C-alpha cells in the first residue's frame, strides 16, 4: 500500500521508521513517502502561506503550492484525505475500509488551514481523529497510517487481528506474564490451568465485563450471541447486588 504525505514538517514522520511500521516498509508491504510542500514553492523565499482575504488572525497555506505537491504524487487510483477536525470521525470500521485502498495521499494542514479552492479541487474525504484541536494535521496522518497499516496483509500475524476484540466490537481482556506473583498479586489461576476451553470462556467474560463497565456504548452496535447474553445478565445481577459498582453501571449501561 502506498502512502504519500503532503506536509510542511516532514521530520515528524521519522516516527514511522520504528517498530512494526519499519518492518512493514522493509518488507515492501507499505511505502510511506513524505513530501515537503515547501519544495514546491516557486517563491524566492520559499513562501508557502499568506494572510487570509477578509482579514483575521494567522496564515493560510497557498493553493498553488499545495496543488503542485499533490501533482507530484497523484495517480489514477489515489484517494486524497484531508486531516481536519471538520472531518468524519475515524473509527475501526473506517480504518478497515481504507486499508483496501491501494494509494492514499494524506494532506496535512498547518497554521489556520489551507485555501478552500485547492481542498475543493483535490480532497476526496475529510477525516478527523477526535473532537479536539491540534496544531497541525501531522499527528492525525500518523495515526491514520499506523492504524490502516495494521490491516495490510502481512503487517501483523493473522491471529493478532482476528483475536483482537476491538475489531469484533468489544474491549480487550486483561493479559498477564511472569512472574506468577507480583507485589502480592497472583495471576488468575485459570490462566495457569492449561484448560483452553475454560480460558477462552474466562476471557470472553472479562471482555464483556470490561466493555460493560468502561464503554457500554460499544455494546449497542454489538450483536450478542445467546451465550454472551447470559454472561451479561449474570454480570448485571452481580452488579446490582454490589451497590458500589451499581451506580457506575447505571450511569453508562443501557443495553
Ligand atoms: N483530526 N487539526 C488540521 C489545520 C486546520 C486549521 C484550521 C482546518 C482549519 C485534526 C483533528 C486537527 C488541527 C488538523 C488543525 N485545518 N485533524 N489543522 N482533530 O485538530 O484531524
């Protein structure tokens, strides 16, 4: 999968040269090409921004420079994404959908944004990573590359995506490793039993419990199996008995 990033701060993307993204690039599963928009300024001072028409604070990135940067990487198959708080919120479903694209061009705005005309001309989709304001689109573009790359064939082992409960709509169960006792706390006994069926059942229960307690909203979009419904009913009963957690559950839990 090809990622081209258009940015005024290419160094930020050095983060991609580590860990899983580094290995994915070495294996040619993904390619991350970072383009410095400033290289396309024909101005003798390499100017890339100017004051807004109509007045107001800050600087706006000029359309012609951004357009030239885009033209240097565009292909017929490319999808252009503009990272912006006005975009549709990124979620795991969107991530999976984007991973099916061959070529993404990610446009990162800085300052007060980019001249609307070039956005109208080249952007296919506007995406936000959350309802807060950042100083630029670079971190959002990194988040998008990171999450989408995990879905590209060969980047992760097959199991790690399948087992991941979030992609199935639930939160993860807790994990443990050596030592067996840490600060007087033992690893749950069942995990030492070697009984795979019971371990699976325990993990499913924990996933459901954690989702119910921490993010009950996720359960609204999750189709519960008969067995899962039973587990959840038991959980609810347990919580009603326990006054302390009951309040916590009442606040969030509707299903
Ligand atoms: N999820 N930002 C874009 C530049 C900008 C300024 C004004 C339009 C108007 C963000 C987010 C985000 C900050 C990236 C502002 N664009 N991007 N940048 N949240 O906050 O994606």
